[in-house]
C-alpha cells in the first residue's frame, strides 16, 4: 500500500515532466506496442516529421491483438503546420495538416478482397474502379487511395482520417537507468496526438480534445522496448511483426494506479486508483480530477464503490474480458473554490446536502442518488472491457475500456467499449489489499488576510464548469 501512495505522490510531483510549447516534432516517432483503436482495430504506427514541415506517416494494421498477423499498411504523406496553443486542451498545440497522398499495400489476398469490397460499397463514383474485379493480389504493390492532385479520396471506407494531427503535445522526462551498476538517467520523449472518436460514424469529422496512447521518439524511448526498434525499422512492404507474448489470465485482485496524468476528451485531467477484492467481487475507485495537464491543481475527488461480475472473454475484442460494474455508493470532495461554488448552487436534493459543500471536506452523495452537477447517477451499471498485461519490466498493467467520446456512459451492453484507456499499474497485490482512503491535501493559497484566495482557472475550464461536467469516469 505505501507503493500506491508513493506512485500517486510521484504523479502529483509530475515526475519531472517538461513540455515545450510549441513542441519540436522533427524525427521519427513509433508506437511502443500493439495499439487498439475503437472498432476494434489493431495497429502500430511510425511517423516521420521533417524540418520543412513535411511528414510521412506509416500505419500498419493487423488481424490480431498481438500485431503479429498484418493485413494492410497505409503510407500517408502531407504537410503539418503548428499553430497556437489550444485554449480547449491545456498544454496542447493546435495544428493544421494537409494530406498530399495516401497509399495502401495489402499483405494478403484476403485483406485485398475485404478492403476492395468496403471501398466499392461505400465510396462515390470516383472510387468505383478502385480495384477492378478479378484483379489478383500483388505483394508489394502500392495502390493510391487518396491524391490531392487528382482530388480522388477513397479513404472514408477505411474509417481513415488524420485528425489526430490537429492536436499535438510532446513530453520529455528522464528514465532512471535500471541496472544497479549504472547511475544516471536516460531521456524519454513522448508524442501525444489527438484521440480517435469511439463512435465509428463520428471519427471522420471529430476534432480531438483528448489524446491517444503516446508514441515515443525512435531515438529517445523507454528501455527496454522490444517493439520500438522493430517498428522503427519497418516499412510499408515489411510491416513490423511484434514478439509473441504469453496470454495472461485476468488477475484483477489488488490495487492499481495511474502511471500518468490522464486526459479525457472534453478536458478533464485525472489520475485513477482502484482496489479490486476478488474474494467477494467488490471494488472501490478513487478519481482525482485536476484543472491542469500535469495534475497539480486539484478540482474534485470522487470515491466510488460497488461490485462486479465474473468476467467472460470478449467475443468482439480478442484478448479482452467483458465485465459489468455496479456502482452503489459514492462520495465527493471538492478541492477548489470553483467546484465548491458549483456544488453549492446545484438544485437541492440533486447533489448531497444543498449549500453545505466546502473545500477539502468529503460528502456522501449516495442519499441523493448521485450528483447531477457532476453527471453521477446511483445506482448505476457500466458494461466494461478489461485486459491485463505485463510490461517489458514484468510489471502488471491493467487496461480498462475507453470512455465514450461523447461523454455518455457505457450503461448498456451495446455501448461496451472496444478499445482501452491508458493502463494502470499494479501497486499492491491481492494479499496487501486495504481500503484506506488516500486523500490529496486541499491546496488553496491564503491571501494576506488568511482568506483562501481563488486560484485563477483558465477560461476554458470555467466554460466547461458552466456547461457542467460531461461525465465522471
């Protein structure tokens, strides 16, 4: 349990993270493993940015969640122009991009048939002859699916868009060297690009406000990273085939905590901390919300608890486990004056005891069936997707389903996620389970008279408060 506290404190100290505005993108960035996008789609990415603003992005798609059986690769060429700092997603830079061309290479006849049939079904006139019937598969042949010159674009059928390039953040930190005989540390650079909408129909025009799993610099990445080298050496004709990994049984029991300050679409920054009791299938979760991208300025904390079902293997997302989570109790602690004002002005009976909220003081919201202002309904069931993995340092990771981008809740089986959030790391095994509440100290600056001074919050955050928070997570 001290390890869990330590990890949360480490996150609050921002773990020595620096983020330049605007970021420097030159060089190659690669996925650190097999990525899962909503759908599900399994892919790895290798993006190269040149000093003259041109870029060449490779996306490798696979049939399987281990990224060992490639189906097709996309070669995406274009130009990127960084613009101003985003006023919606603090810490991010907005960018404009222009695609020059997109080509596709099929890695099997099956992939070619499948993609050709998607394109023939869903594309307009200009794409009908994309692949003439009976055209046989040619390994290594590159087919153009988008050309700015001829104004032909057959990419919609693939659910393809590069809007991820419209939101950019680069973080740098130092990784301590693992070997006992070495002292010092190694630079790690991570590239965060915009998130992909969880609803397939929305992704073609969605402008990101959150991020997807970060890529790392091919030169400055975390060690060990077996996938990094394999992906950086790959090209569209030789897609990366990642090392085989043993499938692990789902071991939920114990305590799990965020490895990063996490960002949600619609701009919530948070860290999460969960304990699962496998013996009686109960769980408790703490969600620490902040107003800044380094998770230093707390806004409110939610504690929730309930029980969960026995997991069954997912039929939709291979490698995942389907569970249902029931939330039966919740408590909220406002951590800054803005949240206190919001909760105190909420309708009586809609969120705890009306008018009685104060900073740093926890209140049970179970009697009011949740908290309308924070989008919490009780009791409440969520249909979830989980998977556990081990990282390259043999630490246990827990992936929980990605939240719907529109801020709704996966409260019916058809809304069950098909992709994952950033992983949590195990900080205590089942035998060390505990249920003390880890509280983060209320921080308010005192002014000369000893009165709590309001922290200035960005306009965007106040706007979102005015619109009320989308959903808690």
